């Protein structure tokens, strides 16, 4: 038996591969803006996204905007596939009164998304920790003489963290990641399902929405979820930027929140929001469009294969 054809013939296989395509599309399309967002969040100085983008591109090179991308890109197929799979199961499990032939209720969608966000944090925390450390790393230059740590790549970062701090260090920021992702994913999937149904009535059942509907619904879902969790994400970035090799600024979530607000005002909790919102629209529009398109291709291809088999059997 060939594994790949059999795998793609199953619903789980199609969901898995489609989720991987969606994740890759999201990472590649939005990573430069994500780097700018992380720099804005961790900086104690105010600065526009464009100024930071230009400064990084000029002083460190355009490719530095993609620094650390290998970590999320390497894991994104499995991570994104599992997110969509877990969501599909939980959205049904939380509301069993809905027939299997109908789409899950909005209640099931929200609760399923909430559970999905909490579970995915176990996979996402180490990946984002490594990504943030690489994104904040600056190349040695005349105006950056105090560079202490220079990582060669994601593996080097992970190895260094594990050597110095063990598993506790690898999962630094797990609690704050759960607090960010659980409610944000509930709102994320609810917004996507609600908006696409409003833009294209009946599409939740027949799956015939247009690319425009996918892009807009996915983009707005990303924007809504990021706005809802952004202050928590700022605290998360600052906590995960710390390491044992440098003096710690914060002792925990509450301390980070209190000291950040005291030193920089409440506006610090929204620093970089514009960048995050712009990125969220692009990334999540790409994710859902790639995901839905891949699913259509796999299911259509599967139906054609069945049709060919039936035709062959008639002779």
C-alpha cells in the first residue's frame, strides 16, 4: 500500500496537507511585518513601523527581516494542520445537537477555537521563543558594539536555551501564550465563519464562497483576534525576549505589565498594533485562501478519481 495516496484519500490527510499549505502561505507573506512588530514591542523607544523597517533593511540588510523564519516555517505544516484538525473536532464536540450534515454552530465554533488556542500553545511556545530571540538579534555593527550573543540559527538558539535553562527555559512564556491564544482563537474562528456567511450566504454549508470572500473573511478574522489579544502579546514578547545570559527586566507576567505601564504608559500595550493589524489581514487572508483552495483541490481530485474508477469498472 502506498502511504501518500492512502493518506490523501482520508479526510484527516486532506485537512493536514491543506493546513500546511495555509500555514506556509501565512508565514511567507507576513514575516517581515512580524519582525517589525516584535522590534516595536520590545523597544523602549517609540518609532513608526516604516522607520524601523527602513533602518533594519539599511543597517542589517533586507534578508534580516526574514531572520528566524526557519523555525516557524519548519514546524508550520504540522502546527497549522493540527490547529485546523483540533478545531474541526472540538467545534463539533462542544455542540453535539447539530447534525453532521450541517456546519457547526457559532457556539461550537467559538468554544472549539478557544480549546484549539489553548492546546496549540504547547506546540507554539518553543517556536515563538526561538523566533523572537532571532528577530531581536542585531548584527554586529559600529553602532552596536555591545552585541553579547550571536546565534547561527534556530537550532543554535534552541540548544543554547536548553543548555542554560532546560525544559523550563524552552517553555518560557507558556502561561502568557495560553492567555493570549485561547480567547483569540475563539474570536478568530467565530469571526471567519460569521463574516464569510454574511458575505456569501449559504457558503458554510455548500463551500462555494469566492476567493474574495475567503480573503476578506480570513483577513478580518486575523484583525479581530489580534486586536483582542494585543496587550497580552506585548507582555509575552517582552517576557520571551529575556534570557539567563542577560539581566532580567521582569520577574513575571504581572511584574512585566506593571513596570512596562509605569515606565512607558498604557500606550506601550498597543505599540506596534498598526503593524500587527496590517500583517494579520495579509497573513490570515492568505492562510484561509490557501487552506480552502487546497481542500477544494484535494476533494475535487478525489471525486474525479472515484469517477474514473467507476468508469473503468463499467467496461
